[in-house]
């Protein structure tokens, strides 16, 4: 009798744990909600546009309130919406070649007091080539193409704000 009761209690507790558990977006630890899916869609447009060097893909998803301190106290390196658009249209940005982006999503947090603010935490690795002004080195085994390989990797957070029912990037590009 005791074994049967224990088995029934165990089955009931497993049922409640499974039925009450939150559904996660596949491949992430992010709860599957409409807001989370909308934010990840915006993030996807950003990745697509960045990789293709076509900022017009994600500029519509940048908030006019965009502001980023670049993680420093120095206001000289702060970037607002207009400065971001200037960077995205610059010759330096356009000169990037063979851009490759890899991201690992870590977490998506919504601000408790304001459901219209969210923060996406992720790890990224960007690889690209950029023209160099340095003279080519003499090397019998490698033909120099006038380009330098670059790799940047780091943890980042991108912040989002919900404006008129749509999620927009407000910092972290």
C-alpha cells in the first residue's frame, strides 16, 4: 500500500512539474513569449544586416532614443542615434569584407517595473577583413591581398524598448 501511494504521489508531482514548467525557445534558456520572439526577430534582422553590410535591414529597428556609453565614463565616445547612422553609412563600415558573425544567446531579461524595457545578453564573435595601408610582406608561401584579418569576440548586452507596440534597439550595437 505504501509503495502504491508513493508511486501515485511521484507520478502526480512529475505531472505538475511538467505541466507547470515554462516553455523555452528552442536552443535557448529564454522563455517562449511573444515579446521574447519579437525581440529575437529584431536581433535577427540586426545580425542579417550586419553580416550583409546592409544596415538598411536593421536601421528601422533602432530607436530614435538610441544612446550607448560604450561602457566608459568618457562622454567623448558616447554614441546616439545620429552618430550610429553616421557610423553605419561610413566608408570604414562599408570597407569591411567577408564578415562572419557567430552569436550565443545567454539570457533575455525584462525590467520588472517596466515591461517595455528588455536586455539581451549574448556572446559574439565577428570575423572580417579590412584593407590595410601597410606594405605587403615578402612571403614565398602566402600571396598578400592587401587585406588584414580581424577577429573580435566578447560578451555584450543589447537593450530594447517597446515603442508604439514594436521592440526597438536602444543601446548595444
